[in-house]
C-alpha cells in the first residue's frame, strides 16, 4: 500500500540524541492516504475537498440537548464497560426490528469508542498473532493498519471494477489459507460504495460456515442505500451466522455524530464478554452523557438520516453524471455509502500524482486509492458529502483541469 509511515525520528537518530527507541510496531504504523491529502491541502488556498468521509451535517439539536441535560444532572462519571443499559436496550431494539434478530442487550452488545474501536476489539478477540484475516482489496485503509497492530496477516480478497467492486464468494474461497481464521466484510463499502447483493452474501455465508471462519461485518454505512432495487442485508441474519459474526455499527455516519465517538459491536456472548475485558484495558468506557445523546438519536431522530440520504443521493448522481462528461476518467455509479471510485489510468499518471496535481493546479482534493490496497492503484476516491454548490464547483474545476491536460 502506498501510505505514509509513522512520522518519527529514525532509530539511529533517536539513539544519537539519547532518546529511548520507540517500538518497531509504532514505526511501522500505516498513515492513511486520506490524512496525507488532508495535511497537504492545509497549505493550499480556496480548496474544495472530496477527501474526508464525514457527513456534511452537524449533529441535530435533540441529541445535543439530551447529552447536555444528562451532563448537568450529574452523568459525568464512569459507566459500565459494555455501555449503559439504556443505550444497549435502545440499540438492540433498533437492530432487532431492522433485521428480525434477537440480540440480548445484557450479553450480546458492547458500546465502544466509535466503530473503529469495535473493529479493533473484534480482531484481538478472534485472532491470534500469525493468523490470517481476509480483507477486501481495495478496502478501508484502517483495516490494514489494525491488522498490523494486532500482528495478524492480511490476505487480500480482490475486487473488480467490472463487477462493481462487489465481493464474490468464489474470490473469498480462493483466498483462504490454512491459517485463515476470519473474514472482514464492509457493505456498503468504503472506498467503493459497493453493496454485496443478497444471493452473493448468502454464498459468502456458506463459505464462512464450511471453513469455520469468524466474520467481522462492518455495517456503519448500511443506512445509506439510494435505490429501491438495491437491498443491503446483514450476514448475521442468515442461517448459522449470528453465532460466528461480530457486527460493527456506529452513530458517526448514520446520525452525523462522528466527533461523539460512539460505536458498538453485536455478537455472541463469548466474544462480547472478551471484548468487554479488552475495553477496560483500552478506554475503560464511553462517556455516559454522550451515550444519552445516542439514545435520543435512536428514539426519534430519523429526520437527519432522511435529509442526509436525499442530499447524498443528489450529490452521487451529480458526480457520476459529471465524471461521465470528463475526458480521460470514468466511474461506475455506486450502490451506497457516500464514496465513488474514479478510474484515472488513462491520464497516464498514477493515482497519487493525479491527486497531488489536481490539488495544486485546480485546488480540488481527492484521495489516491492506492492507499486502500494494491488494487486501488489507478483510481481516486471522491467523497460526495459536501454542499451541492461545493460539489458542483469542485467537479467544474476538475473537468476544466482535465480538459487542459
């Protein structure tokens, strides 16, 4: 992967300065390309960004008021490691209605500091050092970094543009090694926006059962599906899968609460119990007042989701139509999430050079997709969460720049 390494002094320099040497694990930590572009853009005036995958909306007032009221009434102390009972009950109700499941709020859910902590705890609770985990390529860059931190080996499952970057059961099975212990799913996907269809998901579930694999299913974008004919199911609701699946969810994207850092994992009691122990050792617990704001989101804040979905669908269609009218680049229309991969190979530039030149010459920020795995080379990712005005202007600049090429 073409990512930056941790920004630290070399071991030799540290020794010469009389400093203790930091660990090799820290020095080898991967620095996502989206963050690199974010920092490069800081020195460029008047930029329009398609880089950061964060809702272009602020958290609605009802969630803020609920958290504020909880705080001023004394909810400022430690909370249970697995989350407050009120939030666990509300989230299980929400999930069980959505998928016709029966998750137990007492034993089959843990509230975490964002979805990424849930993924990390799921990895260290299901994998030992030296085990293999299957991850899509291209896939979310932090998955690769977390696997490295847990000393597990990533085996990439290739995704193909001619299949809309959707994962296929045959490719999953072909990637399995004697050391494979888990499969990480992300549908809708970051960075592709692809959704695994019901039939293919059932075939992947069959592979997981036959090879006795754990499945970590990151479903933080599941609310963002834009077309009535597209169905996004959870693999956990399929026969024989609940007991071998850890489902990761989050308030960050669904309710425009990225800065609140509230996620969760649903799973079998044995795994959730172990993740609870790990939670104590990593962050202890999630703030109670913030959890009360999350309860308010689940109990009556559907308006923000419908507003965001309408805006993002319009942006998605605008981006896809605009790219179709640009020279040297192409894209497929994604099913969900709020990302689109644009093929830039015909420009003759690699994706990183393309992104840096577009930033410096047109003041538009995109993310080189080589940072999402080797099969991301030759693509850039656009995140279409900005205002309609910024989206249109950024696309106008990009088209004009490409025409000058």
